[in-house]
C-alpha cells in the first residue's frame, strides 16, 4: 500500500494572539536567558532583540522581570497602545 506524502507547510503562516518581547539592545537577550521564568516563557527567538513568548506564562515572567530590576512597558488593545 502506497503512503500518502505529508502536505507541505503553507507558504504563508499566520499566528493570532502572539506575545512578542522586543529589547532595545542585543545584549539584553543573554541577561534575560539567565532568568528561569524567561526561559520557561520563551517560544522562539526571532532575532537578537525580538522573541515570541507563551502568553500564559506572562504573570510569572512579569514578576521575575520586576524582581530583577526590569520594568517592561506592556502594549495591548486594552490600554490602547
């Protein structure tokens, strides 16, 4: 019996409700990777200053960031930014 080959990935892939984190300098990525909460939330590194995060882990990540002296600005539909 012949196997059916898997369908190829679509040429365009759209992700809804993605949580991005942007850093203003590449060195911050290394600093943040030392935090267990950041590593747990990390889904994908897009470039040296941009990552995709698991939005379900944001409360723990935000608490860890604040504990370590970071105060990220959060942009969302709710706050109009």
